[in-house]
C-alpha cells in the first residue's frame, strides 16, 4: 500500500494552506479521498476541475457513515467532501468516528481534515481517527490536517505527525512548541517566523530534514 503520509499544514487565515492541501488532494496517489471541513472552500476545489467530486452538507444530528456508503462513493467519485455545520463537539466526534472506521475498510485512500482546530483539539480527537492513524501503514491511508496553530492540535496526535508543512507562524506558544517538538532544527522557530507572503517549508520528522522555503503559486 506504500508508506502512509501523516501531515499537518499550519498557517494563519489566507496563508494558502487550504490551496496547498487542495493541490496535494488533486495529486495524491490514492484512488479515493474524503475531505472533512466546515464550509465550502474554493481553495480546496481549485485543482479538482475535471475530477469526479461529490459534496455533502452534514448537519445535526449527524449520519453514521457506513462502509458500504464509502465503497459506493469510491466507485463513483474521486473525492467526497463532507461539510459539517451546526454540530456539537460530541456530534462531530461521532461523525468522524464513523468516517474513520469506514475508511479502514475501504483502504488505499486519503483523509483530509480542514480546520482541524475544531476536530482535533486536546482530548477531543475521535477514537477511531486515532486508530486509523496508528494503523495507517496497514490500511494504506494518508491523513492530511490543516490548522491555524500547532498548539490547537492534541499533543498525542502531534506526536504521530510525520510531516509539517509550515507557513508563517507568529504566535509565541506555537513557536515555543515547534522548537521543542522539532529539536533537530535548532532555529526552526526563527525560520518559520521569518517566512514571507505565501512561502512555506516542509519538515520531514522521520528523516530529520527541513526543505528550503518554497513559494505557493496561486
């Protein structure tokens, strides 16, 4: 199934993180992907022209996504978007639990969670999402999260991240956390805080490597 990618894209609003993750989604070497977010973002759909895409608006109470539903969707579509609206935190967990559990039966797929600060905060991560990430290699699943800040994400989930895609960050607590959790790059906080415009850098944690800054082309 190939090595799984478990990545977090960080950046402030309008930094380009959704646009970049949309490009990754369009070019991911998986036949099927699911996107969970809170609103229809044109940045995500920009690169998907001509691809088979399905959009679902999901409200309260949330439906339970069964394996056969995703199997049928996979046969028809390249990407399924689930836009969540009007849910409590508990309802969001129930919905993401069902999607994660079903994706583990579909296999060879991608899961993108935009605005992950709503769904992956400290102590509020779906149990099945944790299980999916732990077994990503076995199931052939890639997981891409996007959020405003590193400290918005549950610390246990952060420890599983393999790649960090970093736009400019200025929040002191995020930079302090980044310095502690990426110790193999001594000046990581300075590098990230000095990025300009739509610049970003890729940090590969298993390889203890940081790439030179790149510029997002919109």
